[in-house]
């Protein structure tokens, strides 16, 4: 039997705080979502001024990232490259850049999804949040 890492409440709080700090430092109003390894919600922060739609997009990006065990940008790139059949993939909720998996010692333990600014900025914020627990 394998023992694997998992996110704890303190990890989720640290991720949200670091991601919020990155967004605030750049003057960006976003929503940040953290999910576990099954795509279940662990934390959500909708910053002041973030669009209401971002509260749906951020968790969707996180779910897409963890279920696929890759950044959600991979799916966006496939679709933009002409593989539009990816739009019908089951369970993948938001195939846009901004979802980043959290990997600890080879274990996919969750993901962070961010929505509210340009896609590459969303990913930047997500990675800043993850860096808070990977040290």
C-alpha cells in the first residue's frame, strides 16, 4: 500500500494568501480556487472587484487541471490547434489557462485555479500560491 501526501487546511490557507498577495501586488482582482486530488473544493477566495463569472471559472480550471494531471493550458492549446473535439471531454470544466496542479513528491494532491485577468496572469497567480507550500 502506498502512503501519499494530501493538502491540509493550513496548506489551503497558505496557497490562498500567497496567490492573493501576488494578485494584489499587480492590482488584479481575481477569484482563486483550491481543490483536492479528486477535484473537490477546499477553498475559494473572490477578491473585491472580481467578476462574478470568475467564481465559476476558477474552480472549473482547478478541476480540469487535477483531473487531467496537467495545466489546463494544455487543453486550451489543443483546442486552439484545431482539436475542437476536446470541447466534449467529460468532466473537464474549463479548458483555459489558469489551472495548475499541485505535485508533491510525485503525488498530484490538488490544483489551483485562477480567473479574472489574462490567462497567463491567472497561471502566474496560481503558481505563486503553490510556491507558498513547496517552499
